[in-house]
């Protein structure tokens, strides 16, 4: 890549958003939808759009996230390739008891969807383009200077952005945000891949808790012939072992961990891995605020990270569209405290408790069985996963 020409130009904006991932772009599109001029919104990202669109990761979108994306007309570009989740089967490996959540109990088309990250980015990029949002990429913010009435962001090409509010929406994985006020190292690594099974169950997702951590299989039919997105949480040394295995050996060990509900596993894509932990720091200053993974990086259990971030974007867009002031940022922190806290506590508890090998494990299996028989409790849990705390 050729060197970016240096310039001392200053761009004027109402809001500058650092991070043009799904959460940052959703915020920009929602702000425009609520009346903020597109040219007064600046999105800054270190990656090119092509790099972001080519990202092959799979992500889970709750029903509530679909409604949010429909509002900015980004859903058609995602929904055409997304796989609907009609049921979610939750169980504990080696113990009796399981629970099943079903869309029919909620009279919805789906509980959620599994989409490719690149498709979500592409659809939201088009929404931002239609809204006239200023997008600066690939560029990085090298410094932020906050004043009483504005924020100045310095870019690595010499330009600067002068805005009323700056939003940190640049995400990461555990270990990249060590300055967070709340951190927890789960001692786990997520192995991700796409797999095929001999007896797939259409539109059914699985969350299987093992002694090492959760194992999730999310339905996702694709052109490559694979039927499920796999997220397998294990200890780091075990993760490296799984990465080093040949295809047949890996599929055998996956079958041993998951069981025979889908027959046997027949094919796996190239595998990737990343460390797992909790980073949480919802603090904000008078003119800057963090949302999405910049505010909280969660364990992937229950697939709540992106959905929580999109709810951050929706609330912040509503408040900033009224006024770009410190008072709006204060109200954002207050309004988001309950939902953020509930999701962080729930995912943290599930990640730790269900992976524990202590004597209480049979009780957790019984708890799943009880949840399956108490419909109001099961429906409440599903609604929290779909919409967050409202």
C-alpha cells in the first residue's frame, strides 16, 4: 500500500466514530435515520472496506438485532444469506437435563439468525453510503484531545476531525484491552470453524456445556457445503492440540465432545482460535463514550456480544440525535446500565459455572430440566437473549 499523503486539513463533524465495524456503522446509520446530517457524521477505521467484507467469521444476530437493522434498511442485504434459528437446544455434557427454546412460543419467524460478518459489514456500509456518512479508511486515530465544548481527533495522515462527541466503537478480543476496569481471564480459547454433519437438524442451534467450556453449533448453510458454525471453548493447550489435528482426528474428537445428536461429523473448514476473557469498562468522559466491544468484550457463550453492542448503538443514536452534549452521554450510561450489567453477569456466570468440574454439576443439569418445564421462565430467558433487558 502506498503511503497516505500528509495534510493538515481539519474536518468538521457533529460526531466522530472510531471503528467502522457493525456497531460503529449501525450507530452512524441510525444517527442519520434520526435526522443528523450524514456529512456531519465521520466514521474512521484502520481497515479497508474490502478487508472487512472478506472476513469469514460467523456471527449470531438476535431477533431484536434484525429489527434494528431493518430500520436502517440493512437487513435485506444480510437476511438473504443468513440462516434462521428456529430452536435452541441447551444441554450439559454427561448429565441429565436439557432445555429447548422454540420460536413458536414467541410467535416469531425466528429466534435469531447466523450470518457472515462480511455480509453484515457490506449491508451496513451501503446504508451509511446512502445516508451520506463521511467514511475515512484505512486510517487510524493517533490522538484524542477533549475540550469543554468539543473533541479533536488526530489522524495518521495528518488530518484532524473536530467534533462535538467522539464514540469509541473499535472492538477487539480479550487481551487487547488490558486497561479495562473489570477483567477476567477464563483460561479458555475458542476454536472456530465450519463443520458438516451426517444428520443435520435444520434451523436448530446447540449450546452444549462441557467440562472445559461451552461448545456451540449454529446452523449456517453455505456455498461451501458446511452446515454449522462451530465455537468450541477449551483450555489453551487443548485448543492448540485441536488446531494441530488432521481433519479426521478433529472430527472424531468433536463427536466425542458433542455426542450423536447430529449423527457423525463429516467435514471441517480451516480452524482459527482466539483467547477468551471478560473486559468491561463502560465509563465515559464528558465528550467521549464507548460502545460495543470497546465498552465490553464478552465470552461468546449465548452469542450476546454483537447484539449488546447494537443495542448500545440504538440508545446512543436516539440520545445524540436530540443533543450532542455531556448530558446525553450521562443519560446513555444510565439507560444502558441495566442491560449491560445483566448480560455481562449472565455470560460471565455461564462461562464459569458450567465449565466447573465440581460436585454441583448434576444440579445444573437438573436446573436445565426444570427450565424446560417452566414455560414462563424459559420464555423470559429467550426474550432476554432476543431483546435484552427492556
